[in-house]
């Protein structure tokens, strides 16, 4: 079970619960040295990104006691021994040659860029032709070995020692990582009402049952949550999802059973703005400014009496809009994710407020006749355009989405 919530617009927190039975698990025997591993089983918690490093990693058992992780050196050694075991098994008990051993050790011991360089130097079918019987070709053509070794280029295996005679256990761990922002579409850049985040979920293929839950930040909703197999680098979801949840929810939960262990998997989260809060208030404020300016323009055009109105009262009514804009444009306690979505809304609010300010200035400067009429016409247009924009954002944020579950 993996739960994701958002600490800010750049960091998200993962909380993972791992339920397993040691007696029913299949163990991989790796070579041991007296100066290396203790005489205990090693439980893989999952694949963690090499770069950027994880923040605030915390591992605890069911009673809340802290559990240790292997050091980076021991983790690399364990991964190397496991890869050698898998390579020998894939090659039909043929020992792995020295070149292959050096490459595998370089992959598990180095940062992602150097590990990728080592793998490409060993196996790159686009640049080299491999003779029949080549170990590199035989190993990389095996889907299980290829999946594991390519994952270990970008990630490392988090391992914790457990007792071999223990039974069913529950471990919980949490960590913070960067929010996996995708390149936003042009429409999303302009209107700022939706965003798509893609989370790699390596554990989906290694689990009997995998659950993914996401909690949307304040003033946002989850529009869709999709669990699917992935392809490419970086991984992209395939068209047919294993499970897809559509709707408008502050929390969404999807799960998959017995996923293909030889495939990569991703969870894709679509977030959208809520109508209540900033979006609604910004549109109402801009609409108020537009109606007031248009009414003043027609009053001046039909009667010419706008210039004789109470300047202080009319100016105060118009300057109410900038006051409201200041409240909603500057919100110190707002979640960083919601602030990203609200950029276009804030700009439009400021433009509508600026139009009201300029109209007030024309009264204070004593504009009369056609000059005042034209000034208010321009201010009406300047306020009307962002009002139309804000109406569209308001309408789009409030579109009804029926709750629906689709399984592939």
C-alpha cells in the first residue's frame, strides 16, 4: 500500500505499508563473506532513486520501533551478488565472465549517469553487433534480467535485515521525493486548471496485491488516477490501463493484483482546480468591476452626468476591487501546488483590478465629456477580457465528472 500526499509544489511524501510472510517468500541465495553480511535474510523494500537522494527516510515495524537499512556499500554488494546469481541462472549455469561482472558492479555502485554509461558500453545493439553466444546479448534479451538491470541504473534496492524464522510481518516506511511534474500542455500553462503527475511504481510488479492512494492538496481535486504498465525512458503509460478511476475526489485509491512482473508500472495522477475559493472569488470580483465600469460608461454616454457624480463615493466603490484582489492574490498560507495552478487566475484578477483603478484615476484627475467616456470604455474592455477568462476557468473547474472505475 503506497500513499502519496503533497508537502509543497516541489516535494511529495510517500508512506508505504509492506505486508509479507517470511515463511512463504522465495529467497535468493547470494554469496556471503565473513566480513560482509550477517546471517539473516535481507528484505527488499523497493527501488529508490539514486538521484536526487530521498529525504527523511523512516522505517518502522508494526510496533513503531525503528528498523535499520543496509549501508550503501552493503546495499551495492547485495545487489551485485543478486545480479550475478540471476545472470548465472539466465545463462543456464554458465559462469558470468569478468567483463560482465565489472559492468554489473559498476551499475550498482555508481551514480545514475555513470551506471548508464557502463551499461551502454557493455550492451548497445544500435552501435555494435554481438556475435552468437554473446553473454551481454543473451542476458539483455531476457525480459526479467533486462528489467532489473535497467532499473538498477537509476535506482538502488533498499534492504533491511530480518530474521529467517519470523512469520508474517508489517513494515512501514516513509520518505519525501520531488514531485514528478510532467511538461505542461500549452492550455494548462495558460489556464492553470489541470496538471498530470507520473509516479513510477516498481513494487506493482513485485507484489501479489498493490494499492496506490493519492491525497490532493488543498483547493485541488484528483480528476483521474491510472495504474498501467509503462514503456520507454522515461516511462510512459500504455494506452490500456490496468485500473483507472475517474471522478472528482480529494482522495483516490486504485489497486492491481498479480501485475506483470516483467514490466514497468506507473501511477498517473491528474489534478484539477476546485471551483470554490480563489477561482470563484476572483471571477466574482472581476465581474463586479466589469459591471460597474460598463454601467458607468453607458451612464456617461447617455446622460453625461458621470463627471458630476460623487467622486469619493464612486472611487471607493471601484477601489473595492483592488482590495479584494489584494486579499486573494497574496495568500501566505496557500499550498504551493494550488499556487502553481492559480497563476493565470491571479494575473487576470490583477488586470481587472488595474482597470478599476485607472477608472478611479480618471475621475480624480477631472476628466470630462468624451475623454471620460472613452477612458471608461477602455477600462470596461480591460476589465471585461480577464472577466471572460476567469469565467472560463470557473466553468472548467466546476465541470461535473461522473465517478467511474475502469479495469483493463
